[in-house]
């Protein structure tokens, strides 16, 4: 079924805190794929990783600080409002109900995608969205197994596919290699070091103002 609406990107994460690596990925894919918008969706309670240090409200506030002057990016608080454990499939189903005629693109880093088979109801995700795999130089995809088979079956080469079809495609897109880690940023702050230039100034100012990540 062909569509005429531009696709919307969805980039989830704990964003604890959001940093320039997250933002650069979002804006590069927005431009490269000619997306209408990219929704950044902070998780409330991740299932498969350590719980965030900052509260959901603080992480959402930092996200809003980070993108306040970038109209291409949207702070989407639906997972925080929904509460409970965050599952990607629930977010995609909710967004599909709200935007039945707009293709959705789930933006994921290659490291996250390599664990795709462990995601909750992963078999259903391509029924609701395309998957855009962001990779950096020297990345490696498996040559066999479920992930390799899925990419072989669903990979698309033409960007037009994600705008003309509601879901079901996988695209591989290179992005700038920014080796920035939220874990390292938190450690630097806890040690009294300055992480400026790894995250937006507004986010760093918010962290300082509220004493987030400071060891008490």
C-alpha cells in the first residue's frame, strides 16, 4: 500500500542524560531519510538494562532543554505518561493508532539491533514500523542466524520505500562516529569533572542546577 506522507522517526532511550551522540544520530537520520520529524521518547522504566539514575521528569526536562531550538526534533513523553515497563511495541501500536496514514521509522543503533531477538514481541515490530539501523565505520553484522536472515529478507535500498509504505522495511544508514557515553558523562560529573561539549549546554546547566548525578 503506497503512501504520500513523509515518514516520522522514533528514537527511544533512557537519555540519562541525553547527549550529542543521541542528537547527532537523530538529526543526521532526519536529513538523510527526509523525515517529517523525529520523536525522541524517553523510557519510563527499561526492561533490559539498569534503571536510570535521573527521574523520568528530569530526563524529560533535559531532553526539552536539548532540543528547544531544533524544530525537527520532538520531545515525546508518551512512555513516561504511560508508566510501567517500557516496551517498544506498545509505543509503536499507540503511535500507529494516532497516525494511521503516516509511515513510522524506528531508529536504532546497530548494537541495540543485534539484540533484537530479545525484544518484547519483536516479531510484531515490522508490522507497525520500518527499522533504520544506524551504524558507524567498521561495524559488523552477523553473516548467519536470525538477524542476518531478517536483514536479508527485509532490507531496502531505496529511501522512497519508507515514505511509500507504512512499515516492514529495514534500512542501513551510516552516521558520524561520536563515541559519547551517558555512563561516562555521569561518572565525570560524580567525580567533579566537566563534561561540557559532550552534551548541550542547556542540559549541563540543568544538571548543575538540580544536582543530578552528583555524589552526595
